[in-house]
C-alpha cells in the first residue's frame, strides 16, 4: 500500500532534491524528481502523485504557476517550500491551492512530519451510524460532505482540498466556535506544527470564494479571542 503513495519533489537545487527524495524513499514512498516548473507540471500530470513537495523558486516558471496548473487537474496534497520567511510568498502560495508550507532551511525530518500528518487527514464520508452525511444548509450556502462540493445559491464554488476541509468542519457543527488549534488538529492533523496563522490564510481565501467579507460575515464568523465558526442565525 505504501508503494502506491507517489510523491513528486519539484526542486531546482538538485542536492536538496536528492536528500529529500532519499528520506522519502526510506519511508517507503515512490519518489520522482523534477527540477524545473514545466517538468514538474508534466510529471504531475503523468504520475498523478498523492503528494507534491514544491519549491517556489524554479526555472521555466515558478512554483506559484506550477501549483496553479496542477490544480486544474489534480487535488493532490501540495507542500510549498520558500527560501524567504516572507508572508507574501506564503499567502500567494496558499491562495493558488497549496495546502502547507515550509521555510528554508528546514530539516528533512520536519518535512516528513508534515507529510505524515497530512496523509493522516480524515476523509470520512459517513457519520457514526454508517449513513452518508446529509447536505448541510446555512442560509443559501449548501455543503455536501459526501460529494465534497459546496454551492452558494445555484453556483458551485471551486474549493481546494484544504478549503473544503475547513468548511466541512465548521458547517458540521455550525453553532460551535473552533479555535485555530482545533481546526489544525482536524484539517492538518494533531501532529502538525507551525504557525497557526495558516488557518487565517485559508479562511480568508474561503471567504473570498464564498463572496463575503470578514467585516460583514454571511457564512463564516470570526470569534474574537477564539477562532472561527459559522454565522448561524
């Protein structure tokens, strides 16, 4: 089963790509390497990996464009690597479909911990009774957990895997306020560690796609001093 977990590493620093690839192979993953933007997109299309480790600074075209293109045909997990602790890079990377990020330099062990946590993310489509979860309605927002789709009115909203997971959690218990840590534990896994600001970034993208503003939330409310919940009426 582990051998079915293909990981694509897109990194132009060939020595770093080799080190990361070796760690992944030692964990039992089937690893493929790419060193340019176009090569990364081509291999992602051909291999359909479960996970992509993607550097932001690449020849050909950068990791932002790679991520954008991969998202047109794949819902794989994407961890982005940035050479600068630059919030702009992070926000941009997550906005085009990245699930997580690491700032260079990082330890391969930290990367492996992030990958393991992400692959353990829950994907339960049934409730405890064994029945498929019903479509949830909050105002004119509809969330279908089984189909992993959401609509505002008659318009389907294109969400990334992570954006849907956040919306799924919040809509499952619409009267509850979730802390950032609780959202991370559910969406990224309890073993995830890093800046909890990642939750704010994904919620911001989710709000934009739902057509709302944080100052006048129709669907997702900010709970001051806690985190987020649904704007339940």
